[in-house]
C-alpha cells in the first residue's frame, strides 16, 4: 500500500513541480532547485543553473524560483533591487501562468490517464436487468433507510438507470429528497434518503455496508468428515431455503443462520433439477463444513474508439473534480463530517490496496492528480491558488501586494496547511481503531 501511494504521489508531484519549472524557464526566470521529496537530501546534480534532486521524505516536492515568497520563507532578496531573472520582476500575467503551471499539468495528466484507461478497458458494468433478476441485498446502511433484500430498483430520482455504478453515484446524494423507486412483492414504493445520509455514506466503510447485488450461489466443496459430508451434501448443490425461508444470496444464508437459536434445521437443496430436503446440525464451531461460491454475474461491455475515449475520459476526469467541489461545499455547510470524508496518507494508501493492480493504480493516480489540482487551486495563501488570487487582484487593480504582506500571508497559509495535515493524519490513525 505504502509503495503504491509513494510512487503515485512522486509521479504526480514531479509533474506538478515540472509545470512550475518549465513555465518559469520559458519566461526567463531563474529556477534554483527542483526536488522530489523533502530534505534531508539523498542526492542531487546541477544542470543549467538548476539543482535537481531527490529528498528522503517522499510525501511531496518543491521547486525554488528566484525572487518568490513561498513556503521556504527565503526573504534574503526582499531588501534588494529585483533582478530581471527573478519571479517578482516579471509581468503579472507571466507570474500567473507560472503559478498555474503545476495545476494545468496535473489536470492534463489526469485527463490523459482516464482517456487511456477508457480506451483500454471500455465500460464494463452489471446492467439494470441483470441486477433486477433477483434484486439487491440490503446491508446495514441500506436497511436503515428502509431498503429490504429482494427489492428491485426501478428508477433513481424518477429517472431511468442503466449501470450498477449509477446506484452509488455520489451526485445522487447531494440532492435533497433523493429516492429510489423500488418494486417489493409486486408493489411500487419510494425509499427516500434521509438528510444526513450523505454524511453516513461518506466513509469507505459505510459504502460497503449499503447494498450489494443479490447473486445466487452453490456449494463449491464439502469438508471431509464434516456434518455436511455426513448428510451427503455435494459440490454443485444449491441451498434454496432454510426452514422454508427462501435463500438466494450467501449474505442471506449467513443472516438466516444467525437467527437460528437451535443448531438443527432443514435445508432445501437443488441438485441439478431435483429438489432434496436435508436436516443438518451445526458443529461445535457453528459450521456446516461447506465452502460456497457465488454464481458468475453477466457483465455488459462497451468498447470505445480512441476518439470516443477522448471525450468520455475527459468527462470522467472532470466528474471527479465536480464531486469534490460539491463535497467541499457540503463540508463547509456542515452536511458532511470531515472526520469521515477526509483522508491523509494512511487513508490514501488503504485505497490502493495490498496488491498491485495496474488499472487500479493508474485510476487512483489519475484521481489523485485531479484532486491535487483542485486542492491547489483553493485560494489559501501558500497554495498555488492563493498566489494566483493575489496576482489576479493585481491584474485588475494595478497594485502589487507588498512583499511583507505576501510573507505574512504565506506564513498564515502554512499554518492552515500544517494544521489540516495534522488533522487528516491523526484522523487516519483514529479511523484505524474504530
């Protein structure tokens, strides 16, 4: 997990800082340093007046442009006359481009990644018809809002849906009074999401306790000498009911077993086309001695041409930014609890997973690149967006902020960023134990 996160961040930060470096050099500014990672320094080399290096703390990077007041707090130039190769001596429009150069390259990186993933993988999904064969399994969070196992979801907020991913689209939950229209035992009902649902749904743990596709299962293997072996359960048998309670999904099987105080009950088995009844007793560990496997889902697949992938991949990359803008607004309004929705390095590493999967790694890298671009655009002093805001004000007012103002505002911004970083790291650690 840590390796994937460090690699992804290193790629993204290297590209971001290169955006600052290349635009600064284009406009004749002196770039003193370009580092991936923070000090202490592992190694570096000089090339055309710039020191390129690798730091030992792999959670960021920086570029040092002469004559700029940034988080390095290098102010030795402030009492000297600006040199022509310094950042501060250049026209406002050039300085603005330099400050936005990293954000621009992060956006381009995210778009390119999603274009190629779209072209490579197309769109694979489980269709509405396939899901509604057996309906959904309502998990803990789904039950809380009134969903039940077996419900068939007919539409979302009154609109048709096509793919399984649409059922979990965060954009649904940003709207007030969102609802699923469902069919339950032949009746058409509406299940509304409560006002605080988005707050409950914002954690990864909660997403996995909402709903799942209801999938039939069969016995994969039977343990020798187990109770299942003794009553002649076989590989390929399908358990269709327990004490006349219909069973389709493995989740239902486990939930029904938990409700049985007696350890002896009747199983109805489908073996080929023959229905068989068996009475079984759980062992001392409350096990039957079987391993089950779900049936294969029928996935739908759409392949895209490269030209189609350009538009679709671009839309997918910007949809991430739109979701984060909406979520940020919901946090400011108090509808989303930051302790549930914000993640730091530990949370990000967990999303990558414990094994390397090529598509997942690049999908996460593209996602983080777009999020980093959005976060850097926020008008907080010390971030690119804060620097850009001051330059934009200068462009419209014709008055350049004093270097003392820039110094103190940058210090204030660094305090905000360090406080935020401390919060997300402590929050990550807290979530590991709750």
